C-alpha cells in the first residue's frame, strides 16, 4: 500500500498499462518534452524516459488533428491515451470525438472498435473563462462515449486502467484541484486527494459508483470536486442532526443508476451538486432519472446545486461565488426539511 | 512504367462497374426503391480505380460522402453496398450507415466519413498504427477540393509529414464544393501547391486519365510502403451529375459539362484498349453484359434481404467482443 496523489496514481496506471501492452501509447501536447512538465499537470512526467518518444508522442498544437490521429490509430490496432492540456480544448476536437470516435462502431454495424482514452482536466482554478469549464454534460450526452470522473487516487488508477483496456472511447475528466500536482504545477486552493493505492494490480470497473458516506436523511450526489464539497457539507449537517448519504458515481456513462435510486428510496431526499452550469447539465439528468423512477419515495423536491449559467469568471471573489460552496450545499439540504 | 504492366482492362471493368452501379442506383432512387439521398461519383471513376488498383486488401482506404466508387474499387461487394443503400440488414453496415457511410473493414475500407476533411487525420492515425505495428500497410484517404479548406486538412497533412507516415492523400478536385466553384474559395491554381508548406511531395494529375492516375498513385503508394512518407495527389476531375440527387446544377453551364463529358474516362479507356490491341468490341460487349449481370444480382440480393428490426437501433452503440 502506498500513499499517492491522483496525478501519481494516473501516471502509475499509464506506466503499468504501457508495460503490459505494447499497443498502448500517449499522444498530446507537451507530454514528453525533455525539461517540460509532463503534460499540463505532470501526469506523464518521466514516462518518456522509460518508453521513449514514439510512445509518449508530443504533437503540434492541433487538437482536432491529433484526436483524429488517435481515432485512426485506435481503429488500426493501437490503444491511444490522448492528453489535452485543458478540457476546454476538447471543443476544438469535437468533430473527431462526436462524429468519428463515438459513431464509428455504430456506423460499421458493430464491426469496428475505437479503444481510445481522452484525458481532460476540468474545474475553475483562477484561470478565467477558457481554462476552467466543467464539460461532463457535453459528453454524457453523446451516445457511444463512456465517461469517467475519478475523485480519489485509488479510483483514478483503477478506472484509468479499465478505460485503457476498454474497446470503446472513454473520456476521463480529471479535476485540477484534486491532482495534487507538485512543484511549479501545484494548484492554489487544491484539495489533498492523496490516498492509499494498493501495491498489487487492481481495476475499478466502469459503471460502478460508491457511497462515500452513509446516511439516512438525504442523498447528496457529487462528482470530482463536488464530492468533497458534499462530504464537508455532510459533516456540518451532522452537527444539526441531519445524516447525509454522499454518493460518488465515479463513472458517468454508464451510470450506476441503481446505487442512486436505492439511496433515494432510503433517504427520501436528493441534492445533486456539480460544478457545471445549471441549464442542460448533468445534475438535471440525475434529477430526471430519480423523478421518473423513484418519485413515490421522495419526501421533498429534488435540489440541484450547480454553477450559475455564466462562463467561469476570473476574479477570485466571483469564482468562489460561481463554484458550488459547502455552504450552498448545506442550505440546499436544509431547505428540504 | 511500361504500358504492358498497367492492368488497363481490369481497371476498365471496375470503372464500368462503378458507372453502371450508380446509374442503377439513380434509377432505383427515382423509383423510390432506395431511401435517402445519393451523392453520385459519375465522371470521377478513373480516380478511385487508378488509385485502388495498387492497394492490397489489408491496406486502409477512407472515403467521403460520395463513397460508392471508392467502395467498389476497394473490393466491397456489390451485394453488400446495394443492400446498404436499400437499408437492409444484410448491408455492409447492417443498415446503420446508408449511402454516405458504406465501408467494410474486412477489405480495408472504413465506413465512409461524411464530414468534409475529417478522414484526413484519421488516415494519418491508421498509417501511424500500420507503421508502429511493423507492417507495410498504407492508408489512402480520398477527399474533395472543399476538404482542403478545412482545418483538419492542415492539421492532418502536417502531422503525416512530421511523422513521415505511410499515407497517401488523394484530392479529387472536381471544381465544386456543392455549388461553390473552386475559384471562389481558392487563391491558388492547384491544391497540391499547398504540400510544399508541409514538407510533403504533391502531384497534379489528370483525373480523367486512369493511366495517369495509376502511374502517380503507384509512385506515391510505393514511397509510402517503403517508409518514405506521405504524398498528396491532386486529381483534376468532374462530377457529371449534381452534388446530390436534388441538385439541378443551375450554378454551372451545360457547355462546361459538355467539355468534361467529352473526356469521359470510360469510352476513352475502351478506345485505348482497342488501340493497344488489348481487347475488341465483342469482348467489351461481354464485359458490359457481365457487369450488368453482377448489378442485377446485387439488386436481387438487396431486394430479397430482410429489413433490420426497429429495435436493432439499440445495438452497436458500444463495441462488444
């Protein structure tokens, strides 16, 4: 058992899978440049020393192009792990992700596989509007893409390994404040997601959520950073005698619906917390599922705690207002009693 | 290359198959027996055939929204293409593709990518895989003049060049992106001129001359197979028909069409074959009958095939081993 950050856990997952399978390779911007950062958040730092620059393949700044190259490489028998420095840059690659990666299996009548992993950092971190967005809902909406969002080091390693072995395109959302990146890439305001990671090999299967805290009074569903916000809120609520159950789905597609529905059937209340903005968001989808499938167990309306419908702002006072706070989660829960 | 080594008769047969196949598609479409739209390749057959004559079954080929000719030239079966156009369960994409996405990976053709230019980086990726896995496979991507103004063209050609990938880009310059003429959207005479900016060889070829296409493609594909990197071949060509089935072609003159139709590669190749003493009128008539019979068979197969189940919609969203 070793203690490691999420960045270290992701790096170890990549290292192990690259050792295990010569078809696995990394492709992206600034991932293996000697003297560089090892990707924007240090995840691939040092991997080129072991695997060389053919398997840690630095690209031009061509997000659409290298995502397309990865799609072709995946169809051709390799297993690319694609790195975009910031999730916001995925918009440049949308055609390849949505029209090619996600549809090729379907269009071929199930004969083609696209085993591609796309790693994308998300989250507002004092960088203003274009290096900050949480993009999960854009991608959970696309049939043919799997989506994971690990919030602990254990899950980061186990889920990424499963994603690399999956025969479908998998988008991995990683939160910048949870990486635990060190040195000059350390993030201001980061949360320590250092956690225990077993020495022996393990996988976390896609599609299985976890209960992070058990409780009988209300279910709070979060993902990435908002799992931690929900856990902190739960501690404060406990002081007022409200026991919150906190669920981390870990995989957004395919979603572990049963875990959420069972919890709501027990607690009778649901609050969904996410950093994405409200309209058309993932929280609304979770609310809809529960309203359709567990309505008669609900004792109160469903609440969404999301970012407002604005771009992520820059000024720290505005950013702190934008990202759902512990206080907002506490207030949302209390409004249900 | 000596003329005796050019498989001109085989190429003639394939060009004729494409032409007759699409004429039949058009007829069936007008009768309402084929749903959807059709982007016909009529007039451009020499390009697909001259290039694909060099490809092995295990080489990759990527096409566009106008893919029937490429598919036939790469060896996708007439039956499975026709069944796909009929939206049948026996189609090459099991009814999930349609006209714009025909393909069959068992003969190296991806489902055609109908987003203009999007197949350019994907072809580079297939070439990267072929190279990394130690094979001598090559990837060929066909696209139109319009694709050369997409960002994917710039990004894909640049990466193919910097990584020296075994890919051949074949730009079919038919002078119209839907209704927009080449001269309105290009300040240069040749798309191939852009290759210099990527450090890649570029060639301009008469796309109405199957022998010229065959020669150019042979050089480019051999170079790629030897590990010497990518090439772009620009084939000047013309679609004799509209962009799609609803296009009345009011943006171009009948005189311009007549000039290009006078250079129709199929009768020209027939004349060349006779002039070279490689065939005679009776043998050509036999080919015509054989081609028609193969298309009759494909149509009969398609028409007698079952429709997919409505609930087949739900299958193949994800790959299952």
